[in-house]
C-alpha cells in the first residue's frame, strides 16, 4: 500500500503555524486531517464537547451531523497544535490527540486479513493528563443493505476494568450496567424482554459520554474482551461526539446543548393520568371521571385510547359511541380534568385518506414504490404507515389532527406506534432506505405534532405520550413509556433499571403502564400468600390471586416516576377496581403524589434549565461510591428521595443500600442512618422503602382535585444534617410564558448550624417549616 501524504487546507496550515509560533494564540479547532487516505475531522462545540468524524471519503468526513442535532460548532477557547507525533486540540476541559499513523508498507498478514483502511487512533484526556477515552481502531466494511452498496461502520475503544456504562435508550433486560453486554440499539417492538428504543448516548462513570451519530441498526459491545465496540449497519463514515464533565449533570448539559432543551410539561402531566385499553364510549369516560370526583380522589388527565375511530386512518371520532366529544371535553374541563387522545400513524386501504397519501408517495414504500400494507409475520392488518420523514406528509398529518380531533377540545396527544411498529427494514422512506434511517421515525413523527401544535395552539404546552425516541426527541415535549409490558412481577422488576437507563440517556420523562398492559392470565398461583385479599375483586382479577398486591406495589413505584399513569387491558383499571385493601394502599400513594407536586414540578423546571434528569440512577449522584455501579433496583427521585421499590411477591422486608457520603432518614419513621451500609427495611404492603438524604428541603402541597386548582403549600420539610438548597418554582402550568421568565422562583436555604430556613425575596417561610428527625 502506498503511503499518502498528509495534506491540510491552506487556512488550517496557517492556523497551525500561528498556533505553533505563538503557543497560546487561538487557532481554529476545526481540522481536516488526511491520515494516509483516512480523513479525520475534529470540531468543537464547547470546551468540553468535541465531534470526531472519520471516513475514506473527504466529503463524508466533512459533512454535518445527522438527524437529532441542533447545536452549532464553537471554537472559543481551543488551540490546535501539530507535530511529528500528531495533532493536539486543547481546551480548558480536555485534550484530544489524534495520533500520527505509522508510515511504511503494509505488513504481509494485513494484505490478506486486516482491514485495508489506514488506521486512526485518538485519545481524550483530562486537563491533568489522565486518559479518559482511547480509540484504537475504526471500520468501514463494504456490504449491500436493502439494495444499497454501503458499509458497516464502527470504532473500538479501550475498556478499563473499572469503567461502567449506562444509557442507550430503553433495554428491558433488567440490568443497569451494560458492562460485558452487547446491546442491539434499534427500535424493536418485538424484543423478547419488551420493546427496545435506541438513543445512542452512552454515559460512563469515567467523566465522559459518547453520542453516536448514526440512525441505522447499531450494536454496542461494552467492555467485551477489553474493548467497547460500536458498529452501525449502514453508513459511509464514523461520526460521534464526546462530552466530558466533572459531574454527570455536566454531561447532560452537553447533551442539551447538542440536541435541544427539554421543555417543562404542563403541570397536569405531573398529576395522575387514568388510561385504559379502552374506554368504549363517551359515557364511560364521563362515568369514570365522576367516580374519581365522587370519591374525592385526585385526577388530572383521562385518556381516550385506540379504536374510537370508524376505521384505522379515518382520523375521525365514531359518532355512535362519542356523539358529542366537544361537550364531553367541556364537562371534563369544568371538573378540572383534561384529555389525552391516541392518534395512530396507520392508514388502511379503505380509509378515506389512503388513496390521497399513496398518490403523493407519503407512505412507507417497498422497492417497487408501492405502499407497505401491514406486517404478514405478525398478522398485522392495521394498514400503511405515513412517511413522517417527508415534511409535507408531516404537515398534512398535523393539520388533520388539528381539524378533525383537536378541534373537539382534546388537550394532548398520544402518538402510538412511534418506533414505527411497521418495521422499515427492507423498505423506503422519502429520505432513503428504511435500514439506513431505522431509528429516526419517532423523532420526526412526534416533531410534526409538536411543531404544529405549538404554532396553532401557542398558549397550550405540548404533552405528547410517545412509545419510542431518538437523539433530540426530548425537545418535542414528549413523555415516553415502556410499551406493552406484561402484568407480572418480573415485568415490574425489570421496569426499574429500564427507566434508569432511559433517563440516563438524556431524556428525563419516562414512565410505564402501571399494572402492565397485556390481559391478565385466567389464573396465577402466587409464590406466597397474597398480602391483599383478592376476593372482592374477582370480576377484575379472576384467578390472579396476587394481582391486587402487584398493582399496589406497582402504583407505589409509579408514584416516584416522572409520570403516574395507570393503563391496561383489564375489565376495570381504576384505583378502586382491585378490592378495598388495594384501594386503601393505592389512594395513600395517590394523595402522596399530589402532596409532592410542588417538589416534582420544581424538578421539572430544573430539568428545563439544566437538561439533567430527576429520576436518577445512583451512579449519577454518588460517583465516589463504587458499590452503586450496578444497583438498578434503587434510585434517586430528585435530590432528596432514595426510592427502593418492592418488586417481589409476598415480600414485607427488603435490603436497601444507603450510598456513602450522606446520612439518610427513613421517610416513614424519621430514623436516621449513616450512608455506606446495607440495612434491612420493613416493607408491609402499604409501605415502599423510602429514604430522604440529610440536607434536603421538600416543599409539600395541600390536597387538590387536580392541578387545575391552585395548590397552597402545606409544609416545607427540612431534613437536617447538612446545609441545603432548593429552588421552589411555580407558574400557570399551562402556557409557554415560563420560557420568557414568567413564573416565580423562590430560593430556599437551610443553614444547618443555625437550624434556620430562609427564602429569597423576603418570603416568610416560618409557618411552613417542619424540621424532621427530631
């Protein structure tokens, strides 16, 4: 193999010369390096964010990032130096070194077995010289996918023995740390453990995260045989961002900068959401809402799920079952209850819009250009998929949702099947092969509704329930859920680490179908005697004797997730449907959720400001405690709460590890414990193990029927032991005025030495203060 000379554009040669002669004079951090025919492009987006792109094609290496990215390069604070050893890009946060490749002829064995691509190696180091990331190789392997001559592209990195890996969207295998595992990063409704969702952001405990820029099916083998290997099925380049930070929150601030801001959802989204598969009529919905108000139980949103239409793709509301949806919504609104309605992206052939969409090529197509109609392997007959990669199709879709559905008074939208469920592999979007763009559909499809609703309903925040996500999906005002899970203890147990890795991917809002979505089995023999009597719930639970217990435990867990939503294919799903014993437990936590609205809503504002999630795996807040690296059955809910759900049947105690570096109060007993130890905690059926970190402030509100009613503070709980700060935030809960500084923030400060709580703006908080643990 002939050695190619390293050539740089004239402006970069001049910049390097200036950098070498002046030392500290700013040079552009954007460089195009030719390493014997491998083109390496380095861009900076912040002092702690760099993008690396590699290809054997110069134009591909220099092309802009793909779907999902909204950040812009920023060379401020960077210098670039080059010498015989390679190129060094330096900021106050990191150093990126692209190593000069070895010159000379190819070794004999490499002529037959090794990749013919000229090698590329690079290292990213902390300011003190400690190496954080060491890329040792890259790949462009030619193959044919869906008729395209393309490449499998990838890169490999050294995997230190003490490195741990989190994020990557939604993987429901039930293990938090991906170390030693291979993750198939693609949207897959049919994944054996539950739907997978690809958000290719891998966060480590070593102070960096990798954000991979390729929407095709991607596998990540984390610390397998001493290396972490990324491989994407379709592409002509390797492209990835590296974000570094002294804390995990700095990584999420970097993700926010690159991919967009997480909006503050409407306040109703933090309250209780009642869903069912499905409420079959207008009267059923009104009766359920009346049932909550009659019992004095809080409720914010009720959901109208699928098959309210006359045909799949009609985008209408069946007038037989829903004779006056506008009147229904007005009645609900008068009671402070809002509505969320499911809208599907599928169009059966006999629906009124199919021919129109097909004639314009606005449906997913096969190789012959014909609409793809259903999935034979699943006996799916739900019709063709709208091609939301086409801007015109997206605009059309929102226009018809607005005119046909939103006009009836519905508040928010549930965009189901956003993987999409009609698998695009082997087919074609308007932008290209479904294999090449396998993972982008949920970003673009939800964006259509988010942008349209924002434009046409400018005083009503978006709340979009979505079943899949991709890079940047958080900026669409979407709240995600874990798809159609089983009503089982195993499924509940898997939900906890699943949600923690999802939020670790930079998307703060995640939840699940409390109680499971699939139908209950006719019988289920519990391992232990049920903790709740099922005898007065037989009409709902049948022979599933321990289901009331499962539902109660699931609801306890759901109380401490970003969204609290019951759903499922059961005869009844309301909180009173599982017997008196279960009802008492569930309502206890329903009321606790509403007491915590001031705390949770303030966390939502903090996420808007920072990008940091508030449902947090323990590694985020306790980086110096090696014991938390793979604890996936406990987590932090905001800065105060340590939550340890009970996910096993018949259990009334569980072990809880209290992270080192803090003291902890049992929320129920106020007993104080030192961190760094595992304790046995009582967990009778009405109690979820719940601890509060010493040095916490928790504002709590009075009971309200829904967030449409202004909520007064009931107390401000202080858990002493350290100084503490908390910013209490409130606004109208509905409009976008918060983006322009509306709303009120009150900075609360606890001085532990003086045992005194103060508030900014001269607010008198004395009447609300409760110092706990005394």
